[in-house]
């Protein structure tokens, strides 16, 4: 005799969240304590996201909140006690997801902070969620401002107390040289060189070095409402006038950097590692020094330098290719292939129409499944034929591009970037990089004087 499985008793959930290691959550504990004092301890489940900021950590990366929502979905909790709405979220859309995820499964939400309103209609809750978001943004701004005014760690200084700093002379000299060298740099290339040099010297990423140049603390200043005020608790490493001049140059440099990236064309090819055969990863840094990298074999190649070398190689090879031979041997074949494939496509399309009509008008009960399977296979065959046709059109386009480029090879037009890019795309199949050399496979190697590969 089968016995019914007893219903599992639902638990009471308690959710805490603190944003940092040093934040005290005792206030949340005390506020919730009176609500659960009469609940047996075995009927309570605690969910505690510790050192998890709702401002910076998205909902899906908060482990205990995800566990709470999972328990609600499984019907394991009946009520959740939480101090305040802002403990559960900062972004309005997150609050919508959390609230609907709990209420949909019959979980009651109770806020224990005395002045906090309980769950309201959806329109009101959306507004309150947005207010919590604005509050979170204000907290973030205040936190960032506090860190700028009283940094816990700043290269060149030793922090004695919250409002007392002394200069670390060895590091401070490097800071002085950084500002001085950047101030002297007169061109975009010179400024890039300075940032790269100090990135290696200070063992910091490019962005961190640029952030140092944008730190008024080094001049004994802070910025409030667009105005500079003098710090009375930290000695200056650099002269305030020097800082303001560097700040002006830094804004110019950031505009130059933006324009450089905006105007830079995409790279020509994605090379593969010659040792493992896998495509190399493009490591994009803040400064214009992108590299193709194979992490497995510690292989690094500057992307722009590779582009230049490939363009020179294409310029050399394009003069050695017989464009008319390419057109004669391949274009004619492809056109014939298109004619044959068009007939095959028309035949399959006719077959699909007949099958569809047969299913609609002549299909007996019970025969639908088998005929639908045949129809599905026929449609799949048509998709494959159309895909092959699209690929063949691309090949024909490459051929026409290549022939047109060969005709222009001795004209001024060939020197333009778009012509070089088209030539590279049409000519180069694969670029394999090794620690000591590179190998290039050409798409039309049989039409090159030098034969296969290079």
C-alpha cells in the first residue's frame, strides 16, 4: 500500500546583506529579532550576503539572494524578514525581479525597519525601487568623494591616520618625474610613450597611471563643486600649478586617444598560433598597443605591426597574380554551378509545395506525422542549398574584387586603405604565427609566381 508523502513544513526566511567587510549588520539583526523570537530555531533559515554591494554586484552574482529565490521557487519558505528594501536591491529592475519571484510563489515579504513601508501595489513599488536606486547612486558618489579626499592607499604617501599623511620620498620622486615627463611630452606619440614607460616602472596598468595624473591629492588639493580647495592634512608632492597644467594636457590627450580609436580601422585578419593552431586572442589595452596573444604558448604580437607587414606582403604579391586567369578559371565554373544549383533549388521548392498540398488535401488521419517528417527534411535540404548558394556568391564577389584590384595595382587607387583591405581579404587565407617567424597561406596561390604559401 502506497503511503502519501507528508507535506514539508515551510520555513521562515531571514535575509541580511552588508556591502563591505567592515560594515556592522547588528542593526539588521536587532530589528528582525523581535519578529522571529517565537519561531522555533529549526524553522528559521538565514540568508546572509556578506561584503556584497548591491551597487556593484549584479543580482545574479549574489549567492544568498539567489538561494533565497530558489527556495521560494521550490515552495520551502512562507515569509521572508528583511530590514529594508535597499538590503535586497539598488536597481529598480532588480527589485521587480525579486518581488515578483517571491510573491509569485506565495512568499510574504516583511520589512522590519520602523519607518519602512510594507509591500505596496506595483506602481508604488516601482517608484520606491527607483528612489532606492537614486539613494544608492548618492551613496556611491559620497563613497567615491570620501576616497578621493581620504584615500586609504595612494602611491607616494604613507597614511598615519584618517586625516594625517606623510610623503614616501622614494615613491614620491617617481610621481614627480611622471608629472614632469607628461608635462614635457608635446605629441600624442610622446604621451603614449610616457604612459607606457611608467606603467612598467610603477607596475601598474595604463589606466592606473592616467588616474594618477588625474589625482589632485598629489598637489595637496581636492575638488568640490568644480572648485579647488587646499588640504591641510596632506603635504603636496607636486606644485598646484603643475597639476593644473598637466590636467589640461591630460584632457587633450584623452580627446586624442578617443579620436585615434574612432578612426582606427579594424584589423586585417585574426591569426592563429602556429604551435597549437587556435585563433589568437586580441588583447585590447587602454592605449593603442593592441596585441594578438596565445596565452598557452606565451606568444604576443603587436596587432598594428602585423597589419603593416600583411599590407606590404599583399602589395608585393598582388603584382604577381594573373587576374584574368583567375576570372577565366573560376568565374566561368561558378556561373555554371549557379545555373545547376538554381535548377536544383527550383526542384526542391516544387517538391515542398506538392508535399504541403498533399498534407492539406489528401492526408488521412494518422499519416500526418510521417508526411510532416518528410516535409521537414525537404525544407532542411532547401536551407542547405540556399546556404551553399550564398557562400558561392561570396566567392564570386571575392573573385571580382581580386580582379578589380589587380587592374588597379599600378594606379594610385591601390594605395588606399579600402583597396588594401579588399586585397588582403581576397588573397590571404590563414596567417600562422610562431615565436620566430610567420607563415601566410594564400587563397589563390596557384596564380602566384612564387607558388604555394610564403
